C-alpha cells in the first residue's frame, strides 16, 4: 500500500472514511479540488458534503453523485469507494479517489436516460410524473399504445388527465388527486377509475402512485397506470353471476369460484369464504393456486393437485376431489372441490366450479363416530383407482411414480358386536363404535381414510402403500382392536375380521374393490383368520 507521504503528493483527492462514513483521511488535493480545508473536513460525515438527493445513491455503492464545494455549488463527481473488512466481513473503512466529472455529466445523463427509457419499454404500463400547476412532467411512450394519445398531446394540457377521466369516476378521482397535491408528507396511494381513450373506448385503469413532498418545492406525484379492463370485466361478471345464482347457491349451500388461469386471479363467492372461515375479506385473490395451497392440508396436497392437473391435461372431463381444508377457526374441515376448465387452442384459460362443506351433507359423515361415510369413501376410492390406472397406462417408464399410486382397501367387521348390544345395551354398543373409530384413526397415517360404512362395518383406504406393507398395517389394526375396551364400568372385548384387497389385483371399479374386500372379510370371519387378503378363491 502506498505510504502516506506518497498519498500527500498525489494530484487526485484521496478520501478515506470509517464504517459510519466519518472522514478519517484527506490528502491536500481535497482542498485544491473542493475548496474545503482538510482540517475542517476531517472528523465530519462525508454525507454532509453530498447533495441530499444523492446520499442514498452513495450509500448504495453508486460512484457518481453531486458534491457541495466551498463556494456552495454542487458539482458532479466520481468517487469509487473500496471497502476494507475485518475477519467477520464487516466494513471497517472505505477508501477512494475523488474526481470532478462536471464536463462529462451531460453525456453520462444522456446514457442513463437512454437506459431508463429502454427499461420503461419493458413495463406494461404508463410511468408518469406530475407536478402541481404544471401537469405531467414525464410520460413513458406506452401511453400511445395503451390509450392512443401521444406524449406530446397529453403533456400539452395541464388538465389533460382530468378531462379524460370517465365522468362517473371524476369526482372521486379528483378528490384523491387533490389530496395528494395538498399532502403534508410523502405517501403511497392507489386508485382505480375509467379513462376515455382517443378512440372513445373506455378502459379501466389501476393507478399505483406516490405523493412526493419536499421542502421548498411544489408537491409532485409519480405513478404507474395499468390497463386492468379485462380483470375488471371479470370482477363485474362474477358479481353479476353471484347475484344471478345467489338463490341457487344458497339452496345448495355451496361456495362458487372462478379462476382466470391467464392472470392467475381467483374470484370466490361469500359462501366460499364462509365454508373455510375466512370472514369478511376481499374475495379476489391474486395467485389462485397459492391461495388453494394454503387451504389444503399438506397430507392431501398431492392428491388434490393430481386431480386438477389431470383435468387440465385433458385426461378427465371435469374434476371432483375431497380434502381437508384449514378453517379460519383453527380446525380442519372436509370439503369437496369440483369444477371444469374452458380450453382455447388446447390450453386451459379459465376454470369455474364450487366448494361444498361435506360435514353439512348428512350422508357424507357419520354423526355417531364423526367419520366420513360411504359416499365420501367411494369418491376417494374412485380417485385412487383413476390415479393408479393412469400411471399404469404409462408403462414401465416411471416405476417409482407408479409405486406411489398403489393402494389397499380394508373392510372391517367387528366380532361379537351383536352380543354387546344384546347384553349391555345399545348405548354401550354406540360407545364401542366411537372407541373403535378412534383406534382406527390412530392406526393409520394422516393421508389414509377411515370411514364407517354401516352398523359395525368400517372401511380403510391406505394410499401410497405396497401390498406387503398393507398386510402389515392390517395386522397392526387387528391387534389394536383386540385390546379390551373400558366402557361405563364394563370391560368389553371385540376384535375385528378384516378383508384386504390391493391395487395389485388390477380390479376396475369402486364396486369391484368393495365386493372383493367384502369377500375377503367374509372368509376371514368364517375361518377366524383375523386378516384375509383377497384372492381368486374369494371370487
């Protein structure tokens, strides 16, 4: 590193600061260049000499800014500060050479402006700046493409914008505009209104703005105008649809939704929010799939995503899938999500459908055990069959993926249940069914499904499981159900006979699997086998 004596002789001004920007060293060339004595500058923050509008520029590492000289004028300089760090990579000092570049400032600004304009061309909106009493001081060229007016036409009249806001929106828009012009502090704001284009067409505009308040100068605003006509029309159409179908949806008690896949904007009805406990919040959600992801229990996520992706790929005419949704009250609720997509040139562009609270469909849930009932179990089984057959149809190219779609169906029938009812009463029998339900739930994974089909008969759907693992799980369930129950001062023993059928059997329909599981269960009960796996002799 050059010695201090050498630095003293350099014709360029050498500047050094500490980590807090306090000046710790200046060579004599500093005084020659800026007119500030070295001794009066040492120990003071370098930022005191920088134009207030450029302090952020310097802090961010940009080397070009305006510096205050001794005659109180600000001149363009270049100071590339090189940080020195300690072992923990913390800045302890900065050093650099200060050069005045006033003579090349115009060229630099032209280049910066050209880069800025090229950047603006990539933005799908109109960037603007306006000042009190002057009107627009800047407009990006997109104003002609979006609204038909040239930049010169717009800027020639300070009242141009006000004259072209739709009359029905003018009062509200002017109130927001006047508030910004008379603001006492800088702030961001937003407004939506209709604008009349040069062709006479009416477009909806979303204006993202910021009021800039600086001492000693009039207020100015900067903003970005975006054409949201298509989105607004969708919102209005949804509102009309909500009103049109309010009576029908109230009768079915379902929530409705509309999803624009091109913009990824999801619109839902008030009833939709009620079902998942979201309360009184805006019913338009940017990022439709992200919104659904937050609702879906992680254990159901893959199954739900596979159902709607299969539909979008054209492999099913519509989709309907049950899953556990997070409710705003902090609990899980079973819902059915169904819908259909509209395609253009083979690409899905929009979807619509409904959301149902399955707990409110009596047949879908068993009130005694609080387990899903036969309809929900059949729906889940049908989905598992379709998913497995779809993967199997792809051949052997994806064996690992195919294995994850394997499943097994268990049918359980309690042993000695009638004797419990006859000797101890139906109230004890009901409590036994409730305890069996809880034991079954504790024996399976969150992604599996336990359902009460009727009486003392239960079904279990084990997903993403190979046949051997399914048999092991069935035996664990049988052992758990053999443990005696304590009910109302009585010790009750009631195991179960279990029939099992795996997707390895290659059966075709929901009824085929349920009949196969029933046949295996009957053989298990008649031969006291505990667990019996379906085979050809059960047919």
